[in-house]
C-alpha cells in the first residue's frame, strides 16, 4: 500500500488556509485514488487551518500541517502552539457569523479529534475513509 505524505510550516496568516488547500490538492493529484478525498479534504483542511490561525496560534508562532493519503484514507493534522485551548464542537446559533468550522469538519470526515503536542500545543486531526 503506497502512502503519499506532505508537510509544511505555515505562517499565522489569512493566506495559510489557501496554501494548505494547494498543498492538499497537489498531494491528492499525485496519489492513486486521491481524487476521492478532494472535496471533503479541502473543506476540512481549510477549516482546521483557519481555526489554528484564529484561535490556536499566538503571534510569532507557525502552524504545522501534516498530510498523508493512502488508497483507504486521508489524514490531516494541524499542529498549533495553544495547548490550553482545545477545540470545542458547539452548535452555532442561527445569527452567529462564526462557530461552524468544527461542525463542518465533523460532517465531512469519518473521525476527528485533538491530542497534546510535545513540548507545547496541540494537534487537531481528522480522517476521511475511502468509500
């Protein structure tokens, strides 16, 4: 089973989600059967990196994105420096302009979670399984 991997350090910037989407698109284009993961993967990586930029990365720190894809699954990991702020899956109100990111990630992935990152921070991850 061939696994294609990619990783990149991203700046704490509004440009980071776009760079993450480009990196994922490139990886999936090179992987056999990678196209099946494109739509859910682009949405998930965009939301997770956006959350890291807005909520998880203090000024002066970078975001680490790790991607790996095999014929059976896509795994996305976003590492940030804020271990004290775990992601919260909460239903947004009808008038809320934010707060839907993790709901979207949950709806397009098969699994997601969060774990500590040594020495600082956390890893928010998700997986999309082949259909």
